[in-house]
C-alpha cells in the first residue's frame, strides 16, 4: 500500500510541476531597435586674446631666430678673418725663423772661416790692515808672520793687478804686485852677482812680479796643459791672496814652505775630477837658480762639488853650492783636503813632512794644520785654525846643519777670524792670533839692535796680536 501511495504522490507532483518547467525554458531573442549615433560635441569657445598672444610669441621667436642667424653669419665672417690673420702671422714667424736660422748659419760659417778673438780678463785686489801686537815691540815688527808683520801701523799689505789671455789653446797670465807682501814673498830669492855684460839678479829684480807664465792646452783626454814661467807653489791649500783664504794671516806651514817656482809644468786632466801634474823647476823660491841641479814634483789632484784633495811629492837640491851640508837632496811630502761638510761648515786638514840627508846627518820636519770655517749667517763667517811645525836640524861631530825654516825646533799658533762679507767683492776681517815657539824668536818691548849694523835680537817666545783688515777685489 505504501508503494502505491508513493507512486500516486510522484504522479501528482509531475502534473503540478509541468507548467513551471515549461515557463523556465529560454525564449528566442527579440531584435532591438537601432540607436541613433551620438552627436559631435560643440566646438570650444575661442579666446581672441590667447590667439593674439600665441601669434605674438611666434613672431618674436621668428625675430630672434633671424637675429641669431645674422649673428652666426657675422661670427663666421669674423672667425674666417681671424684664421686668415693667424695664418698670415704664422707665415711671418716662419719667415723670421728661417731668416734667423740663415743668419746663424752664415755667422757660424764666418766664425769658422775667421780666426777667433782672444779673450782677455782683467782682475786685481787690494789688502790693507791695522795690527796691534800685545808685546808692543819698539821696532814695530811682528816677527815670523810673513805678510802681516807690522805692529801699530796702518799697512798696505799688497796691491795686485792680474791679466789673463786665452786664444784658442794658448794661455798666458801675469800678476803684478806692490806693497809689503812682495818683500816677504821674495825674501828667500838668491842674490846672483852680475858682470860687465850681465845684470845681477836679486829680490829687487823680481819683487813686483807675483806670477807670469804662458802655456798651451792640447786636446788629450780631458785636456793636457803645458806651461812655463813663474807660478804659485802647489804646496799647501792656502793662497797668497787673502780673499781666497779663511783667515787673514797665513799658517806657519804656508810661511815656511815655498811660495813660488820657476820652470815648466804639465797637467793632464784624466777626467773632470782627476788630474796629475809634473813639474821641473829651479827649486824653492828661486827665479834664478843658486845651484846647477833642477828640482821636480809630481802632484795628484781630485776634486768634486764637496771635496778637493791633493797629494804631492817635491824633490831636489835646494841649498847653494860649496856649503858644509854638501849637496843634499831634499824630499817633501804634502797632502791636504778641503771638505765642504755642510752648507755652513768647511774643514781643511793639511799635513807636510820631509827630510834632507846632509853630510852632517839627516835633517827632517813634520808639520800639520787644521782649519775650519763656519757660516754663521749669509754674510758672516768664523774661521778657526791651529797649526804646529817641528824641525830637527842634522848635527854630528863636524857641526850642525843650518836650519831650513826656523831658528828654533818648533813653532805653533792658534787663530780665530771673524769675517764679514756684507758687500760683494769686499771682505772685512777681525782676527786674534797667538804664536808660541820653543825659544826666543819674537820681539817684545825694548828690542836690542838697530836692524842694520846690529840685527834685532829676538827676546820673546810668545806673541799675541789682534788684526783688523780689509780686502777688495774685482
């Protein structure tokens, strides 16, 4: 029964739901009526003022463009003119350079064809000083000081005039002098008698000539220079001219050793730094020789920007003929260095020694000096020096050889020099010096003798001096 009831309900629902299903089915689409196209929007309203402003801006821009084009044309024209002017000037410069080159070539050609002009150089110097000797010798002599030997007087020490000539390889030099220095310079010059047909020779003959020589330089290595005449001695670092030294006075080594030589010398420059010199001369301080033998020396030199060094041997017979010493050969060994240690300090050691075997035994000497120069400021210098000289004279039962240098065995000195060079080519120096010897060789107070018939008698082992000197040169 239940089953029958279920079927009845299903049939009833099917009948009731049929219209609803029919209504749910899709209907066929109906065509829509055609829509008219949208109408164009109305044109915007035109602002006359805006249009006018735009037109004015266009006209202004066109005017500026026209002006810019005009300026560009002018600039292009100016640029073309400048380029043309530049090319014209360059052409003139090239022509001028070509003319200068041609003139130079012509001058060089003429210079090669024409002989060169001789080169002449003139120079000179003057030296004056005042000295006070604290021993106050009444003869006014500061003894064994060489070139500053006058007490309590203004003294013209030396006036020198120098001339040099250079012509191709040829060279010549003459230095003339006058004053107190020449008398000391030629103090050891031998006096050679003359005859009815020949003049004598002595100090007075040569005193005004400091040096005079001629030479020629050959193109060998860095140069080979041959010279002959009277020339300054190569022994020691000091010079006869005060301006070339660090002190006003010279050391005992300079005063004792030779000042000049007469003869011939040759200097070979192996390099820019090394040179060797060989000399053949009459001897020590002799223009005219006092014996028939000749002396010779060999010197080695080295120099660079900081160091100058010399090593020398000098040998020969230096005594006159017919003397108790015989004909002894004197050998001298000398070396010195000038070292520029810094911009403000220079140092100069000097050592000299020698011996002479005579018939009375062997004489010998040993000497040394140490000098320095301090640059305190640009124009003010302090020079210090100490030196000592020892000489041993030969002796035996037959007698004693005459001394070469001093009347006593040794002499020493200490020197301090303040130098001012505030003006070019002028030097003013204030110097204190102390001399000390093994025996009496200086003068003090009332000195015995008159210097003529009765020689002055030394009476002091010490002497102290203060010297104010000035030298100028050109």
